[in-house]
């Protein structure tokens, strides 16, 4: 039958002197130095000068149970020693009054439905790749600047209500079956040469 280890809290709080690494801290209590380990339930990483609560666990040594008071205005850091999962049966909300940052070597997001509302969005990366069944974009203005743009599609339909302009060094249009240009007024001008070549040329 397993025996229970009795944990006895120490009466007076201690002050963190140094972080020795690997979850071990040097603290001062009642004028004496103690070495203790951070308890698994203490998620807040202690900093130098913090007031902490200690407890003895028999032969297991002394544990740092909780941070009672911060020494200064250092950012609060929650530290988990290994892989962790935060789960709830209802809704989970993460809120920050100023800045919310996510950082890691890999990022994965999976949901059946999502809404993103951002006033200004800047993306910086090397590769952006997506597989989308349907994409719909509604914008007042859209500007694309690229060194090379490739567009491959089976059917392309573009409708412009006012002006459609192209400025290029060279323009090459090729249709395997048919090319048609039709309008109420059509003007084709060239500085040096206009050439029409075919087995038959009909004008008028």
C-alpha cells in the first residue's frame, strides 16, 4: 500500500534570490538560504525578488508552491515544462488590452467556421500556398506588385465598366481557335508598321 507524503507549508514567505535553472531556485527565508524546486501547480515563473510560499514534503525536499507578490513590473510569464493542452467544454476566449502575440516554430489552426476582423494586416513570408474550393474578394481597391505573375485557368471572365488599360513593353495575344475585337469605335495605330497576314483578309 502506497504511503502518503505529508506536505507542510512553511510559516513565513521567502524571497527569491536566484533562478538556478531546471526548475530550481535559491530563496531566502528568515535569514537563511534554501534551495527549492518549483511545484508543478506553480505555473507563474518566479523572478528575483518575488515573495513566494514554500512547503516541505518530507524526504522530497522543499517546494515553491506559489508566487505571493511580484518584486517589480516585470512581465508575467507562465511556464509549462512539457507539452500542454488547454481545454474547456464551452467557449474559450483569449483577450489582451494591448498586443497579442503567438510565436512558435510551427502554427496550426483548424476550425469548421471562422471570422477574422482586422483593421490593418501585414503579411511577411517566403511562401504562401493555399487550396481553396471557392474564393470571393470584395474590395474598393486592389493593388498587386510582383516581378513575375503567372495565371493558369480553364475559363476566365473579366468585366470592366469604365477603363481597362495595359502598359507593356511587348504584348502577345494568341488564340488557338478564334480572336475577336469588337466595339462601336476601334482604332489601331502604330508608329512604323501595321501588318495583317492571313490566307484571307476581309475589310468592310
